[in-house]
C-alpha cells in the first residue's frame, strides 16, 4: 500500500469506507500526479540553484515559511504550483503547539476563580486583551498613562459604569 492510500485509510472510519475509496481514488488519480510534477520541479530548483547552501548561510531564510516564500517568488506566478501551494498554506496555518491557547486559559484561571466570580465577561475580555497584546511593564504603562490626560479623565469619570 502506498503512502497516500495508507494516510487516507487511517483518516476514515470503516463506516465511511465508500467515501474513503472515493477520496483515495481522487487523491491517487487527480492530485498525486500534479503534486509529484510540482515537487520534482521544486526539487530541481533547489538542486540547480544550490538553494540549500544559500539558505543555510542566509540568516533571513532559516525558517521553513521563508524558504517556501523564496520558492514561490522564484517563479513569480501566483498559481505555478497550485496543489503544493494549497498544502503549504494549510500546513503553515496550523499552530505548532497548543501553548498559546493554554496560556489564555492560564490567564483566565488567574482572574476568574471560584472566589472571583463577579468579574463580568467584558471585563475579563479586556484583561485578556491587555495581557496578551500589550508588552509594557506596569511602570512603563504608568509613565505613559500620566502623559494621556484624556484617558485619565475617562478612567476617573463615572460614565463607564452607566454603559453596562
């Protein structure tokens, strides 16, 4: 059994065996020949232009995403490798780890505990937004905030309580 057949077989349950066979047939007969031609062309580019040595010497092209951008830019056509491009875009859209999500839940657990259930969802959302998107320390933020009279006025006003 070839690699594609094994992968497709593993992804589908037995109850969907007809769907699995149809999908397998489509992958083998339609996608595989195109992808193989695209990969052979990409491989010849990498070998002929000595890309591996250039990438290892260049500090800007160390990461795989930069290398794929370099490959796609070399051909200067949006759809020169449509199948490979789709796969590469899909693979790079997947998160490498679940650490960012776990970090969000960790922050939520610090602010929204059994003892602190009175915190409303908009307030928790604001805290999360600041914690995840703002990189200043408390002291730096305090120094910056002192230079913002309009924001200080909003903070001290009671208007914010009437919006709930």
